[in-house]
C-alpha cells in the first residue's frame, strides 16, 4: 500500500482546529475549487465523549470532480473508524475511487517561535487497485494530486480558521 504524509502548523488552539476538522460541513471548504466537492449525505454519529462533531461510525458521502475539465463526478463514502477529541480521528473509504484508503488526522498543541498553535498531521495509506497499472497511476498521478490537494488546504486553512474564530 502506498502512503502520503502532510504536516502544517497553524496559530490557533487545538480545540478550534479539531472542531473545524471534525465538522463534515468544512470538507468542501478545504478541497480545491476545481474538484467542485459537495456533501451529498451525512449520517452523523455523535462522539462517545458527548461533544460536538462527527464521531466513530459517522459516514460522509461526497461527490467531486477528480479530473478538472471532465464532466465526471465521483462518489466517495468515508466512515470515521477512530476518534479521540483534540488528538486524532481516522476515516476509511467505504465506497469510492480507491481500492483502499485510510486517512488518520492527528492534532498536537505546539508552540512555535513563542506562539501557541496546533500542528496537524495527515497520514494517508492508499491503493489504487488495477494491479501494475494502479501502481503506475499512484506514482505518476495520484501522489501529485494528493500533494496539490494538501497544498491547497494549507493555503486555505488559516483564513477559514480566522473566520471561524469570529
């Protein structure tokens, strides 16, 4: 299985950053506009700790355009499989474009240059399927698309967090 990791520090408290990411409504806001992501359905399961957000067994169905300029929408259903408030949550693709997809979102309070904030760490394990053709796609196309998606998120996140703090 292939893997991808991304990390970003933001000058916002862990509680705010975790709350932002555990709200499924924010997912289309952090994806590149070219993907035209939209949430089609959410089956919300509250966290075991009674807090607000998407807990274990929450399922989110989104649709998006995986290839810009092609009028094809792909459906993607992900289920949250693990959750610990202000520490991490993990989701797994139930239905979608990959043979396998597991994504762990980690959150760590960290001070950087004297300023308190949060480090986000994403660990993605994926498999395109389709045997050797999928391995080629992973190396040539999928990894580049993931890098672009997370680069967009890194640019978009601070303004969204600033807006949510108001």
